[in-house]
C-alpha cells in the first residue's frame, strides 16, 4: 500500500513586522520546532523607497542571514530569517553610495536579534513590572519563546536609557506637561550599603521627579540637592517631609517662602514609637509581677495578660474606623482587664482628634493644650515624650489647617515603595548610574507614554 502524501501545513501568521514588510516576504514554514518567516531585503524597490533617480541600479554586497526573534503567541518560537546586506548605488558623478538597511526595517532590531516589540516587552517587565533581569529572561522564554540572557537585558536597558534626556531634561519635560508646585521629600537606604542614602522627590501628581545619592542627610548636602532642583526650574511652594531637621533647614535656606507640612504618617509613627516603648515596659512589669505573685492563680492571670497584650499589640494602635465589629469587642475586653490599655486608647483618640476633627488652627491648638494637661502626661513618661514631640514641631504639623491647598499626608512613601520594588527586583542597584537609568525609563514609560 503506497504511503499517503505528507499533509501541507498552512501557518496563518499576522504580525506587525509582516504587515510592514510584506514586500520582503518570501514564505513561512515550520522548521526545527519553530515558525520561520523568510524575508529578503533585495525584494524591495529601493529606488522608489530611497527616492533615487529613475534607472538607478542598486547592488548588494556582504550578503548574510540574520535571525530576529519575535514575541510568539503560539506554542513554538517565531523567528524572522532575513537576508540582508550593504546596499550600494552609483550617483551621477560616478561615486559609490552605500546605505544600511537596518534603519529602514521598522520593528526589526538586527543588532540585538529581536523585534522592537520584544525589546519593549522586556524593558516594561524590568522597569514598570519591577522584575529582576534573571526573572525577565525566564519570563521572556516561558511566555513568548524569546531567548535572551541577563547581560543582554542589562545592555538593552542601558541603551534604551541612553536615548532619553538626562535627569534634568526629564524633569523639564515633565514640568512642561504638568506644572509642579509641591515636593514630597523622603529618603531610601539602599540594600547592602553600610552608609549613605538616596533622597527621593515626588510631585503632587504622583510622579517621581528625582533621586539623589548622598553620604548623609546633612544640611549642606540636602541644600546642594535642593539648589540643583531649583536650577532645573523647579520652584516649589509646598514641601512635605518627615522629621529630619536637615530637610527643614535646607528648605528654609533654598525656598524661604515655601510652606512645610510634616507628613501625618510620620507624626503618628513617632508618637507610636514612644507609646510602644511604654507598653513594652508595662508588659515587662506584668511578667515580673507574675513571677513575684504569691498566689499561683494571680501569677497565671498576669502572665496570660502579658501574652495577650503581645498578641493584640497591633489592635491597640488601630483607629476605630478601621476596625471590624469583632476587633472592637476584643479591644473593649482588653481595656476591661487592663486599665493601662484604656489610658493608651484615650490618649491616642485625643491625638487623632487634633488632626482629624479640629476646625482650623485655633481648634488644633486648643486640643493640644488639653492633651498636655491629661493625667497620664507625667514627667519622664512616654506620654510626656509624645506631647513634647508634638509641641516642638506643631506649626509644621498643622500647616494643612493654616494654609489653603496644603494636604495632611505626603505622597513620598509611594515613591519610596516604587524604588524599593525596583531595587529588590534587581538585588540592589550597583550605583547611582543604574538607578538613574531605571528612573528615567520609568518616567518616560509611565508619565510620557
């Protein structure tokens, strides 16, 4: 019985490259577990494409085959096998004119061996997706059947960043589209560094503007950074900062008319730090009393209470409007068995009320005055330290009540989280150059499209 003929397989293939360069198309087929699309640059009418005089003859030298990988939406890789060479023609004076074909093949990157779509996908994963280069390499193969290495990806990102304006140019481009009046200033301590930090500025539109690596947050170094931003055309009217005194002094020196708002998150963070230390001491006292108790039952009760305080430590500092009904009941039960928790909650409610319920600056100052007179605010107590902290920087804390257009919270933490995700995905940046490249690419992709 004769062997049946081998069936012919038609591959329906519609890609951006095929549509743009259909005049180069020779054919497509399945070879060695890959879809291979064959193109030949000699098929194009280069006289018309280059606008050469009629009758000009284009010759080809150094013909070679280049393979370019495409993002594949099928179960096998897609490869463009392209016959390319150096085109040459003779002008009217008899001089030979050469031209390269790479710049005329839109969507194909002959140097890197991938399509521009694949290149964009890799950069998006690394920069916007905050994925490490080793993982990007794995994802490009598993998702799109594009094979590349970590070192090649690093070069792609460096080369892509080199095509963008520098840090000042990116800032000027961003401010040209949306004016900037606010600076949300914070810092990040990079992984693996024994010293120094990176200051980060975010604007009121939620955009990362700049990052500056410094050895320490001194008045002089912060001032140098702010003067650089000022030279870039940034005239900030409002600043949002944490408790760093160097920030406040540098702002007064460079932007004397600017309003400074102490970020509400950092206000609470500092207060909680004092109160938490007091609660830790209280818990240690309970455990000590449990050991010294004469009655075993009393000792057991105190020890159980100490364990319960540790288990519910987060609940004691949680605001009421964020609690579930079950959590509110748990807190009431805890306050019933430990008066110290009741004192803590009463103090916290008054602190929250200053920033949440005050009707203007005068109302906030009146609430602070009442807080200072509470019974638990004794010399040397955690409550006294918390109220002293409030009193020292209260003008900056309530700028949002005094000045129109100032908000209570800063946006800086979201910028810090963004840089931290990038840093963690890449096992930490090796220097300011790599961070600058990623930041400018992030700005270009997220804010400039």
